[in-house]
């Protein structure tokens, strides 16, 4: 009997190694005791062992995806206080299911500084990582730098193809700095290459009417907004800056629609 269980233990060690699932070894033994005590069927036992492995894999995969995404700070939708933004509560709750990613829909977060646009964008990114999607987060300026570098090196097309393998790209702070003509064109190519293929989340402190000033061209801006908004949820955040709450400061200087203002 002792020899038989030693044989099985050896075989399990080999099989778990071959499957690259070393955790199965531990859960198989632990769950077998539980199964005997509780009188599980063979099928119940197998499902329990496999389920442990799958959820451990998902959790470590999500963690890897979050680290690779480049979120400045880890913010989640669960941490967001919707009492300050009650009018987006239902929209965000619907997005939290992750369905927008499989439908390649976009999300646009608009509103004044400090109202939680970046927080919600990262929160949606974290949700996407948990749902198994690869995510990249950067500011609009950083995206343009990345695309310009690729363009100069003659590999813009390859870069855009590579980026399409990411289920979600987050473009933070559209409108903080106006773009040169070349930069606006690169940005347009990024938006076009993802249109109806993969999702974008964008944040801006400017309403769409101010985007012409950012892209230096009303026609380019209109064509871009058209593609972004065709399949999108637009969330408009309102009110005073969350950063300034309880600081005795009620309002910030208003945002100019041509250059934008950096609040930091
Ligand atoms: P924005 O991008 O609109 O300028 P942020 O998302 O950067 O604003 O928010 C500023 C700070 O306030 C961040 O630390 C963010 O986590 C926090 N914050 C903003 N709104 C909320 C909220 N409703 N609930 C919890 N934290 C918030
Ligand atoms: Mg922000």
C-alpha cells in the first residue's frame, strides 16, 4: 500500500511537471483528503483540482499583465467613490463586466482636472487585465513619442500591428499639450488602426469641440472623433477636483480650449 502511494506520488510529480502545473501536486493531495471526508464524486474532485489551477493561473496572469501595462499607480473601480460622480455610476458598472473589450468598443472620459478621469481609466485597465486582456497605458504625449520613434525607424506599420495585439490601449491626457501636424497624423493612424478591432480608453480635460485646437486641424480632429465615438461610451465627469476637496479651494482656473492647462 505504502509502495503504491509512493508510486502515485512520483507519477503525480512527473505529470504535474509535464503539464507545467506544479500547484496541481499540492492541491491534488490536499483536495483528495477533503474529497474523501466529504464523499465527493470523482468528477467533483477533478473539477476542484483543475479549478484551483485555473484560478491561480488567471490571478498570476492578471498580475503580470498589470505590471506590464505601465499604470503609474494602481487604481481600481472598487476604490472609486461614486458619490462624487453619481451620474457615471451606472455606465461604469456596465463597463466593469469587460464586455466593451470583446466588442472593441471605446471609452472616453471627459471632465475638468481632478475629477477622476485617470483613476477610472486605470480602473478599466485593471478590469481588462483581470479579464485576460493585455493593456498598455501612457499619456497622449508619450504615445506620440513612441509612434514618432517607430516612424523615424521605418517601422510604424509593424508597431501598429504589434499594438493591435493589445486588447486595450489607454491614452491619458489628450489635450494637455497641442500636437504638431506630424504628431496629429500619427495619432490619427493609431486611432484608425484600432477602429473596430480593439478598444481605446481616452481621457481629456477638453470637450470634443476643443480637440480641433489640439490636433491643429478641424478636419483631422473631426475624422478622429468620428472613429472614436462611433462605438463608444462617453462618460462626462463633473464638479470640483477630488484632489482639492476639504482644502477650502472650490474652483480651479477655467480650462482654455486651445492649449489646455496642466494641473500638476
Ligand atoms: P483627473 O485625471 O481627472 O485629473 P485623477 O483620476 O488623477 O483626476 O484623480 C486625482 C486623484 O484623486 C487621484 O489620486 C484619484 O485616485 C483621486 N480621485 C479622484 N476622484 C475620485 C473618486 N471619486 N474616488 C476616489 N478617488 C478619487
Ligand atoms: Mg488625469
